[in-house]
């Protein structure tokens, strides 16, 4: 709703879908969700049980074209984002090394 209100004020017509949060990170639901009305998940809840494929555990909510590779394409970026903390730690070490 906030993006729609902003798009209306800018006379843009429709809001844009923000990639990192709206399309990648916050775009999944559990296939067999025991609490479908509870939108709070722990990160590990989204990992499939051992021996279960990701496709049988989570589904995309918003799709751009719905092709068979779209979910995999987005999940690669989700996996990259999960490593952000390591990147920040490495950068911090580099900055400390320049002192």
C-alpha cells in the first residue's frame, strides 16, 4: 500500500516491485504451512527438511512470468544475500588493516 500511495502521488500509474525484499527475500510461502495466517518465520523454517526438494517445501508468491526457472533464479540471489554478513565482516577487517 505505501508504494501504491507513492506511485499515485508521482502519477506513475503503478508501483514498482522492489527486487531484494519484495521479489526475492519476502516472496515465499511454505507449501504445507501449519500456521498460514502467521507471516513470521525463522530463517531455518524455510529450509527444506533433509531429502525434500526446495520446490516441494516453498513456493513463490509473486511471479513475473511464472516460467519453471524463475524460482531457481530468485533463490540464487537469496542464497547470495545470506552471505552478506561474511562480506561485511571481511570489509571490516580490510578497513581495520588500513589503520
